[in-house]
């Protein structure tokens, strides 16, 4: 079991003067390894447990979030480049052993996002699928 403790964890807050949100989350986390240094086996049955209280005098609260540990990278295959109506179209198949959540296609410098499909965890809600492959 991996565990990390903090006496005080700062909260995120909204600044009414600037209109911005300040994120003060703690980003330290589990590296996916067991105590002997080997990678944990892939699959279901893992739990991310959050325990804390609003103030020192408040009762502790616990929340368990089950998750699937996915160590296998998705694969893109069957690339076909076509020209249609003066535009280039790239068609390919993406598959994963668990599911594909989001696909992003960038330029060769990784500076430009050329296309995206799926649902990013941080709120980009485009057409997506829970099917294990996108066409």
C-alpha cells in the first residue's frame, strides 16, 4: 500500500479581483510500483483512498475511489492518408486492452493540436465512445 500524509493541504480558490482560479493541489502520487520496486500488476481491484477533515477539530472523512490500473499503452495502426476535395484525411485505428478515452493528433513539434476526439479528463467534452476502439 502506498501512503502519503500531509498535516495541512492547501485548497484551490477563486480570486474575485483577477477572475482566476489558483490551483494549490498536491501533485505527489503513487508511481505504480510495489514496495519491492516492481510494477504493480495491471487490472481492476485498486482503490485510491482519500482521508481528511476540514479542520483539526472536525471528524475525519474517507472516500474510496476504485480504479483499473492500465500498464499497456494503446496502439495506433492501419494508417491511410487520402486526399479528398483538396484536403488531406488521415484515417487510422486506435485500440487498447481496456478502453480508449481520448485521442489527440498533434504536429511534428507537439505545439499544435490538429485534431481531437473523445473526452479528456479535464473537461473537453467532444464526441466520444466507451468502445475499445475508435475508427
